[in-house]
C-alpha cells in the first residue's frame, strides 16, 4: 500500500484537512467579512444592493408601461423578481472573475481550501438576495399578488441556481488567471445574456423558430421558475430545471479542476 | 523521532512565456486557442530530498532566487511539483508574508477571526483563543479599531500572534523576523522554541547564517534549486559564507586542482569548499582508514599555499556518517596553537592517542581556514571515511570499561584494589568471559 503511494509522482502535499464543519465555518467567516466590508465602505451599506434593481425597475416601468405598452399582469412584480434573480447571477460571475487574483494571501496560506472562494462569492450574493426577499414579498403583496404555498419551492430553485453559478464561477475565475481580459469580455456577454433572459418581457413571446436556441440559456428557466412560483403560484417547469441542474453538475468538476490548477499557477508566478 | 515532512526528489519547473504576457482572451480566440508556447523553462527546484522530524528545526539558506520560497510553498501544498513528491503529516502553520491577508477596513477583532479560521481553526476554537492572541500581540487597547489605523509593527504582531496560536504541527517561516521591537522578537523566539519543544517541526528560510546557526538543528544550502549541502548548521552556513565571499571575489579556481590522494575524489561544492588560496593536497589516515576502537590514529595533512597566508587555522573533525553527529571537533586555534604564515607546501600531523568511539562508520573532515574563520581556504567534508571496528552499543564513546561490584562481603573477603581500567577493549572482554 505504502509502496504504491510512493510510486506515484507529482502529487501535491496533502496536509490534514478539517471536515465539513470546518469548511462551513470558513465559508461563514469569509462571507461575513465580505458583508462587513460592504457595510463599512458605504453609508448605505447593504441598501446599495437594492438601489440598483430599484432604479432599473423604474426605467423598465417607464419604457414598458408608459412608452411601449406591454400587457403582462403584475408587471412591476414580474420585472422586480427577475431583476433580483438576475442580480445574483450577474454579481456572482463578475465577482468570481477576481476570486483568485484578489485572494493571493489566502491562497498562499498552506492548507487553505482554495476551492471555497467561488462559493464565498456566490453565497455572499445569496445573502443579499435573502435580505431583499422580504422587500420583494412586500412589493408583491402591495402589487396585489397572492403568494401561494408553491413559494415554498423557492429554496430548491435557489439551490439549482447556486449550483449553476458556482460551476460557472469556477470557470470564470480560472480563465481570468490566464486571460486578464476575461472580466471585460464577461461584462459584454452578461449584457447580451441579460437581453436574452426574460427579465422585462415574456419568454413565450419569443418566436417558435428561435425557441429551441433561446431555451439554451439556463437563466430563462431559472427566471421563469421564480415567476411561476411567486406570481402565477404554479409549479415550475421541473423538466427544464432538471436539465439545468444536470448541466451544472457536469460543469462543476470541470470548472473545479480548472480553478484549482489555475490557482496553483497563479501563486507560483511571482 | 517520526518524520513530519518528507521531500523526495522534488522538482519544480518554471516557464517563461513571451514578453507580452499576460495574454488576453481576445488574442487567444483570434489565434484559435492554440496553447501559449513557453519560450524557455528552468528548474526552480531540482531533485531536492530531505526529511524533517517532529521537534526538529531545519534552516534553509541560499541566495535570492535559489528556490527557497518555492520550496516552502510546495511544502505548504501551494503549487504543484513537476517531479517528485512532498508528504506532510500534520497541521501546517505559516509565517509567510505576515499581515498580507488583513482587510484594512475591518477591525483587529474581525481580522483575527478571519485569519484564524483561514489558518485552520474552527470558529469556536478561534473564539476560545481570541483573548490569548490579543494578549500575545499586546493590542488589547486597539483591537476594536480598524486595522488600517495600525502601524506596520502592530499588524505584524497581530499576524504573528494569530499564526502562532493555531497549534501548528509543522511551521513554515519565511525570512523571520522583523516583528516589532526587540522585546517582542524575543517573545516570538521563545514561543517558537516552545512549539519546537512540544514537537512542532519547523522549516526556517533565512539569508542570515547567524540566525540559522543560532536557531536550527540542521541546515540545507540551496543553490539554483539544488541542495548543495545538508548538515550541521555551522558547517553549512560556514561554507555558504565561503561561497558568498568566493563568488564576490571570483577566487574559486576553474582549473583542476593538484590532487594526489587516490582513495577519495573531491568535487567542488559537493564535498570540497573554499577559496583554494591554500589547498589540502593530500590527507591520509594512519595507520589506515580502518582501525579498532581504542587504537591511535594519526591524520596527516599535506598542504600547498599559493601565496603567503598569515596564521591560518586547521581543523579536524570526526562525524558519525549515520546522522552527522559530531564526535570530535578540534582546531589549531581552540588548542591555543598559533601557526606561522603558510607559504609553499608542507605537512601537518594531528595525532590522536586513542580513538574511543563505538564501532561504526565515520567521516574525518579536514579543513584549513582563514585566520578569523571568515571563510575556508579549503575544506574537505565527508570525504575521508573512517571505519572503527568493535562492538557498537548505544551512544558514542567506548572507553575501556568494566563493571565492578562492591558489597560488604567482597570487601571483607579480598583486600585487592580495583583493577585499573587501562587495558584495551578486547583483552578486557576476554578476561571477563573467562
């Protein structure tokens, strides 16, 4: 057994690791740090994360309620839900781009599980979403939406979205080490994707010949799922969500490997 | 002692890419995602092997770019080796770029939690140790201020305090330690000594031979990523100092030295060090390199000085080849002998009346040094093997010996005085068997 282990080469040092409870503690501490930093750097603190979608909401309301008439029931709730969900997605990926590059001291810490960094980014975004959720619910009630029992499925949708975002975050963070313009390119892609996600319009309005292509965007299904649970009070398209989850699970180990390899490379290049 | 760190044939290659790195994704896509080709590569570490036991402190010395930091990183599991392997058994603590991980906008208290958990403690453990960490850093009054208001000394103290309170079983220290004032440095050293006494394996990188001599049990000298020497700190750092000097003065000769001893082949910087202003041209062990325990030994050193050298020091030491343990360390200066100026060639003999060492394999190390030990003229290390034949019990010494039992009865029965202990080993044993 020992001889067998000695035979393999180029194996990295594996210091004794703590279990899951340690990783959870680490996640909590690092998310807590990010939240505190946000509080301390601006007087408005966490409110900032709400201001952005609220302004966007006003713009969309003006355009699609006043200028161009769109006929969707509970349109403000409809857009606001999607904006918060999209904000989590976009924020996670933009932040993830710098996950390796901005954390050199942590990565250089022996035994530090580098793979936790994208999870920290995505979890921080999730905390922001959770903080905004009561406001969203108030908004929905004010808008005359009755929130049904189906809303209890929300955590499942969040879990799928979390998985998807962590998988993508690994890839983005890893790429950004080799190609430092990943962040710029990402912003362009995200903007494109924003319009290809049904944030301020109804996905059903996309012409049938484009639907199969359009539905390749996983965020289409995620956003639709939140809406059907919260606004329509109906179960989501579980079939499509299962495919999104499966794709995320396939991407996860690939992104993970890329991330770990790139983080090693990054600290070596001094 | 069991092994905490085992480094085996470790190699790390760095690649240099084109000057216009880091490349952009745009270019890569335009190029068709072909792999960026490394222009050249070099080995930052090559075939490095050593072990560090629990409770042992290993010093690593070498010039900038010798691969010291790379080695420390690989031991810490940061980065991947290109060959060989590192096995580490235990929780690693590190004193590397102290304070780099702080968030300036957070308070000292908040930073301590982040750093302690990042270093491997759970939140509960960090909570329990918090007061001790702050007390050690002497920052009770300012722990709730933002770290950006701290002086660099305060930051270092806090970072050190955190690192040292994470119960490391293996501690990696880089270029230690300009932490705070002298009193605090002393405290840090004491704490490190405490950890070591509790069985922590420590690897220390330093430029300073003095620091390594003072703190370490063993030292490794790295040059261009390769181990030049692995041995007692004073020997290794001494030779390192020699090279520092030799390099700056470009005195190390390139031509083959005059060498007439047939038994051993010296290789520069492997087992032979020095500026060669004086050369040891021949070293002989008389009557031979295989003697019985308790026999006399004479070491005959022939030298040749290229130019007059005032009051040089000759040194002879015997080390056990198994573990490098020094059994004998003599030099002309310590014995109050002042040699005349060396010029031309000559022979120096050291006669040992008897060598009462246990049986086994030893090395005889011979050197001639500058008058103030500043550097070696020529030093032959682990070059001359000495085999001592005889029983090999525990320990180092084997003087003629005999057990002697005295009771009231025997005292009355025989008025004989005790047998004097001046017989050779073999005879004594025979007599006792008979």
